[in-house]
């Protein structure tokens, strides 16, 4: 089995930030906040967060905040709960949450809850269980869960549970590993995992492993490194991770590395990107790979970061 070329992944992430004129950078301009979260969290998991300038990142990040309290994906773009969570997670990594007007940010997020308990992503009103997770995760990090109706939020998530044990983006929608992570993560954070049929969902999730060792997001789909996070974290939260072949999954992730230039791709020999690099390294963290810091399966942040936040008053 190959090895994790951690130093090359660190260099790949640091170089990606400098290539602002590249095609990849231009087409991702509107979601730079997400890219920053993926890259910076990868660096932290590899114990290299000190390689970046905290002041530079934080000053840019704060230019993305709107009067509403929410954050945009980049300077000059519209706010959305997704980018707001990424901004909060980045500040958590740097232990800089104290620079936020927590009341303003939490009010923005809480204001996106609908009467049925669901959450919209922004003022335009799209509803998705992803946004339920994002809101709950964000407010939990800010210690402001009391600003929403948690019971209604949980009830809405449970209404999206399917006969196969999985969850969809809205009631009646197809089960999907990404949505399952969001729903299970939100239920874990709110202490509501008793709503999950752990054996039934565990069966559905472990069936996502294919012959190559990789995991897919739905039946009959190709494996993808990012599901090393969505599926694996869900299995850990419901205590069924022993139902998959961990060694084969480790090999699949390592086979997706660019051994020369760094970065991880969705499948072996495909082009690498920051998104899959983060979820590949995070997957290895969940698999307790040597040299990678532990990541929290519900909050998608290093365990030491979450402990520092949640274990302090």
C-alpha cells in the first residue's frame, strides 16, 4: 500500500491559493470561502496550519460579511448560510471566534428557520436538509442553539427519513449519502440520534462500498473520495463503522493521490482539487491514519478545535 504524501498536499494547497488567475480559481471565485475552509482544515489535520498568515485570511474573511450578519462566498457576493458556516469554521480553526458579533451572525442563521422547522439557505428560500445541518452546526459552534426551535428542526429532519433508513433533501426525496451525513450530523449535535434506525441505516451505508474499496453516494454509482467523509462519518456517528473494510478504503484514498504534485482526486488518475483533497485527508483521519490529526465526525473540524470551543464556558 502507498503512503500519504502529506508534504506535497500541503504544498499543493498553499500553491493553489497563489494561482488566482488560473481557470480553477476563476470558476471557483464565488465559493472561495468553502475552498478556504477545505484547504485550511486540511492543513490543520496535517499539523501545518502555521504555514498561512492568520491576519491575511481573517481580514479577507471579514470583507465577506454582510450587514445581515451572514457571510458570502467571496467579497462582493451575496450571503448564504453555507458560506456563513465555512466562515465560522475557519475562525474556529484560528481560535478567532471572539472577533465576531456572535449575536448578529446567529440571528442571521436563526432567521432562516421556517415555520415547519426546516431552513432556507438564504433570502431566496431554497429548502434542503443540508441547510438544517449547516444552521445547527453553526449555531452550536457559536453556542446559540437556543435561538432556534430545535424540536421543530429535529422533527423536520425526521420527516425526511426514508424506508431504507436513509434521508433525503426534503420529505420523500431519495436517500443520498451527503444528505444522510447532514441529517445524522444534525441529529448527533442536538442529541437526537435515537430517531435513527442504526442497523437499517448502517446496512444502507456499508452497501456503498464497492470492489475497489471506495464508497459511492447512491446505489449503482461510481465510488468517489468525498464519500470517504459523508459515509464514514455517518457510520461512526451511529457506531457501525466496523461494517466496512477500512483497509480497502484507505488504499482507495491513497490511490487517488497525485504523487508528484500533491492533491487528491475523486477517483484514481483523475484531476485533483481542493474539495477532494480535504475529504480524502478527513477520511483518512476518521480511519485513524498515522500522522493525521483526529477530526470530529459531526462538526467536520479537528477534535482539538471542537474540544477547545465546547469545553470552555
